[in-house]
């Protein structure tokens, strides 16, 4: 502690971080951790060198994008024979999230690919993807590919230092894995390989003050799901072949580790975090003794999400997941201080490969006041311009060094219409608008039910244009 310098900084850190230790769950089940596992609040705060500034920002900045929630239901937890994935993306409240369709492609061997900050080696073939992403960066907060793989990521801090050097963002890793993977398990290995080769790092928000973190991921496909949690280049992964699971900005993989970095345990032992004897609990070994202040809310959100999934065990549907994402009381639907839920996604991945995967995306903030619109990978899929943000090329503040010295207007037309309508209406008008939104959303859910039961067999071109049609209709509602 003395190495940090001033005595007043020591005092501030003690005041800021005298909190219960983080959640460490080692179970795939829905049983939520008891309230008395947090341990003593009298332990001295300890932080590895290199991550002090990022921890300081996580605790003090109202705009720090430090909360998200991901959920997955694998039969028999699902009410239907499908894996159901869901995520809320909680980001700085004025950040715009766009929905981007990237078609499949083939690429020149040895070519390079520009991600948010660095270049990586491109692969020869990439899958088509649908992405919900902060419009200033290359990667994505959540998304799916044409083969039914879905991924969402979360911010996390561990004992492994977080540096400010630019590398791959967790959101870059997410997009790269979707473009390069045919299953959730393959996506785990893609991310692990990219971490080993390029590392993770760089500021995760559009601001001159850097804000950095490591990442956890929830990955799903038609048959199973995986949780992948990282600490620098190290990682542990857990396979989920049945039941429900959620993650909320905490390390949650305990002793049930399905795959891991080959040096994970030896590194922990060398650092003095693990004796090398007995059971190895990843969350217990790698979690910070004390978490940043803003991250404490993640414990309550995790427990609330876990309990909601538990209550719906065996009857989880897309509607159930949407209701969870809209839950404000738990903080899962975030609207606090400088950040809020800026976009949401729910995906239904049928186990029957002859049935299409259906991905519902909002492209607007606050799922409780937004429409989940269905997207299906089919013939005729195109990019709806209403959910695509303007681009600024070489003059974009993310491209000019030093970065983020100016601000640009990234609002797409659906975002503008959504925010203007909500801002100008009185309570009665907003209630009427919400009825129109719900009616439109129900049409999408009815289409899903028809596809799953076989009652509806639309032409491929009709399925491919479904998202575009719903975006246009929602845009007309606000106009």
C-alpha cells in the first residue's frame, strides 16, 4: 500500500473498498448463494500493481460501463426444445448502440483485419453475423451468427492486472468468435487462442479518460452453453448441458471447470494465490479480495437473476427472458446515474436443425420501453438503415490520436425517433405508445411460435426481410 504514495490516497481506498468479497459460485445449478458467504469486511484491501486507476474509475465514475447481465436456458429448463439466450447491455447512458448485419465472406490468405484498436490476422472464411454494438467500435456487446451461435460479454476485474495498453477489446473477441465459430465450444477456443496471441486491453468507452477491464462471456448454440471467464490471457470455462445460468460482472466459475488455460494453476501458485494443494476454485483464487464499489451491485443482480430463473425452471420462454431483462427493481434493467441499459437481445435456438433460430433485438435503450424485433438469417437479409449509425471515416474521434478528444452525433434514425417520442409525450400518450409497442412485439412472438410449431412456413425471402419490416413499422409508430 505504501508504494502507492500519499497517505490520503490510502485513506480514500480504504473508505471506497471496505466491502464484502465477491461472489464465488462453483455450481451449474440454480441454487443461489446464501447471504452469509461474503466473509469479513475487516480484511485489508489489496490490489495488484497496474490496475489501481481502472479500479478507481470503476468505483468513482458515474459513466463507467460496469454492468451487464447475461442469461441462458438449456432444456429441460426451457419450456420448449430450444436453448434460449438473453442479454442486457448496460453502457454510458448517451452511448448509441446500432444493430449491424455483416454477411459471410471469404478473404485473401495472410490479409490483416482492423479491429477497434489493433490489427489481427484474418481467416479465409467468416460467417454471417448480426451484432448489437456501441456504434464507435468494431466489435459487439452481443450477437449471433448464421449457425446459431450467440455470445454476450461482461466486464470483470480480477487479481490479474488490467493494463491500459491497446489490444483486443472483449467486444472485439466476441465478434471475432462469432465470425469464426460453428459452435459455442469452438467459440471458446477461438477466444482463448486470440487472447494468447494478442491479449485483451484498451479503453472500453468513448472518453479521453481510459477505462479498461477484462471479460467474461456467455456462449450458446442449439445444444448447449458455455461460460468463459478471463483474467488477462488466462481463462477458465464451464460447460452447461442442461439447466439455466446467468452471469453479472463477477467471476462465477468455481471448481466445476470444463476447460482451462494450461498455465492457470501454475500461475496462481507462483503468485501465491493458491497453495497448489486441495481443490482449485477459480472464482475464489482469482477474484479480488475487495471489488470496486460500482461492482457491488452485480452481486444483487446475480442473485435476483438466479432467483427469477429458478422460479421459471422448466417453463422458460422468450417472453420470460424479456420480462427478466425488463425488471427494474433488481437493477437488471438499468437506469441509474450515468449509465443505463442501452440495448437488449433474446435469442431462441431450436434443437431441431430444420427450424430457424430467431434473434430478437431492440436497437434502442431501456427494454421496458422498447420493442424486441425478430431477425432470422435467410435469403434476402439486408441492413436496415434505420438502425445503422452514421460513420465518420478517418475523422472519427476513435481514429484520431489522442483518441476521443471530440464528440460526434452517432444517433441512428430509430434511436432518434424512439427518444424523441418518449421525451415529448405525457403519461397517457406514453401508455398508448407502449400498447402499440407491445402489439408489434406480440406479432413477432406469434411468428416465432408459428415457426416452431410448423404452423407457419413463410418463404425464405419473407423470413430474411422480417427484421427490416419490423424496424420500419416501429419507426412509423414514432413518426
